[in-house]
């Protein structure tokens, strides 16, 4: 492997590490989500106490898990894939499919999400948007900002995926990116 390929591989590994860290960190919010939902149910049905803020926190937690976890999901190839041919393809053919999909579908989609979300998020920040419900959570603008974070993390992971597939196609790697099982593709 030449110096340029080594540097590209190092960049892909750095991006993978970021996705891994963010995904594993945000996964803990699923435990918090279950606990908060349990508390909401117990308070409502055992004590007839309702809390708009607690109920809204479940939406916040779910959104954080989904949005921040998207890059982690892509990194582990655990997203929904409906195919009849891909699973039967060789390493190079899969690399082509993944590279072209990343360049012509994933990256433009991330750019589009960032572009259409920018005004939505900036208006929310300008008014420091809060919940419209009495007793709801403040900081809706912070939650909306996570859409931009998701687009950025997914874009970065897409770049790492493209690098890995380019390394396969140029003969600098003999196998594709790791799959959802954690095992490298052979």
C-alpha cells in the first residue's frame, strides 16, 4: 500500500472511530428512553400524574438515537438493504455498487438534508424555539440542530465508505468494508 492509500485508510479509520463512538454513546439513550417511558406510565396510571416535559423528553431521546445513530448504522452496514443481486456479487462488484450509491445517492441526500434544514434550524435558533405546550421542554432549537449533525456525520461516514471502496477498486485493499456482523467481507 502506497503512502497516499495509507493516509486515505487512516482517514477512513478516523471517521469510522467517530461513527463508532457517537453510535455507542447515543445507544445509551435507549436505556434512558425506556426508563423515562416507564416513569411516565407509572406516574400516569399509578398516581394520576402527567408531565408534558417527561413525555416530550421521550421524543427528544428517540430523535437523538435515530439521528445520531444513522452514521453508526451505515458504518456497520445495518441499514435496510433490499436486494436480490448484491448479496451474490463479488467484492469488486459490491465496491462499485457501494461507491456509486455513496457518490450519487448518499452524499447528495446528505447535502440536500443539510440545505433544506439550514433555514428551519436557523429560524428556530433565532427565536430560541421552545415547546408549544405549557410545561413542555425548552430548547426545541437544539433538537432541530441535530438534523444538521446527522447530515454531517452521515456525510463523513459516506466519505469513509467511498474511501474503503476506492481502496478495494484500486487494489490497495483485498476485502470490502466490515459488515454488520463486524466481520470483514471476504
